[in-house]
């Protein structure tokens, strides 16, 4: 995405729609997402969506650019999304 569009909430809006579809129509029980540990913008989107992070779930990619290998993993359970406890946070 072009940097002029960054910070406008598009990623959060799109991810929210995807979560709604996955949980409400797709019957998913859980969604996981991951990002490069220093990708703070993506991590903030996951946090805004109510996803939780447990450092024990973090992992390293097996190959690629060494500096980008460390990944953080976030989770969101269907129950948290459907009961509203994972509401979008500012």
C-alpha cells in the first residue's frame, strides 16, 4: 500500500471484515496472525482487533532475511469476537 494511505484505519477495517466473515459465516473457532517482531503498525492492528499475544507462541521463520526471521503470533477466539469482548480499540 502506498504510504500516503497509511494510518487511516484501512487495515483494521479490512481485518475486522475478514474476522466477521470467518467467525460468523465461516465457522472458524480461532484466527491467528503473525508479523515481524518490529512491524509495530501490524502489531497495533492485531491489538486493536482484540487479538492476544503470548510470547511463548512467537517463532522464527526457517529461511529468509535473518533480520526478519523473528515473528510474533497473535490469536483471537471466536467466542471473544462473537460476544464483543474483542471490540476494536482505539
